[in-house]
């Protein structure tokens, strides 16, 4: 089954927390990356089947924007990322997230 990567970047911490929570509850996905981007922007990445990631990102965007002061800076979905992308970016399933993998 093709796997996808979905990413949401927000301005501030509360919106990214709301987005991450909504994404893992809104689809059969695994949270694989979370970090501070720059200028108080945060980024969260999920992986899972393409249809589930698409749904989860949509739910995450809605949750982040409905949060007080919520501002989504950017978002994107990469369906079936190639191996060279997985080797370079920190979005692979690792030991920390493997037990939560869906």
C-alpha cells in the first residue's frame, strides 16, 4: 500500500498541537516528526496510507485554524515519497514511533 507524508507548519505552538492531535485522531496515521521550524513556527509530519494522510491533513488544518490565534503557514502532502527523500529528511519510521505505527 503506498505511503504518504503529510506536513503542517503553523505560527505558534497551540495551533500545531491542535493539528497534531486532530491528525492522529482523524486518520489511520503515525506522527513521525515534530519540531520548531523558525521564527516561532512549528512543523508536524505524519505518515500513512495516501487516503488517510489526505483526510488527516485536512482535519489538522481545520483544527489549527480554529485554535485561538491559529495560523497555518503551509501544508503539503507527498504521496509515495521516493527512498532518497526518506534517506535525507527525518520522516522515516524510526524506533521511537514504530510501536505507534498503524
